[in-house]
C-alpha cells in the first residue's frame, strides 16, 4: 500500500510526463487542424489541465488504497 506522499509523488511524475507529451502534441496537431498555435495559451491550458490531472490521479489512487485495506 502506498503512503499519501508516495501517491502524490506518483501523480506528479505521471502528470509531468503527460505535460511534456501534451505540449509537443499541441505543436503538431494544431497546425494540422489549422488552429492558431499560441504558445502562451497552450501553456495556460496545459497547466490548468495538468493541475486537474494531478488531483484526479491522487484522489483515485487514495480511494483504491483505502478500499484495498
């Protein structure tokens, strides 16, 4: 069973990897879809979604850890 700190660190690592993948993907997919590629907006959107993802991953992990006691 993971501690709360381990759950949080796993969430941070997982989402950090996803953040990098998303930033690169946006620069690839936006031109293909003819969407304006604005780095500032991309960072704001990705940061917002990253924070949500960290919270989601952490809460789900804690839920299953508690359930499996």
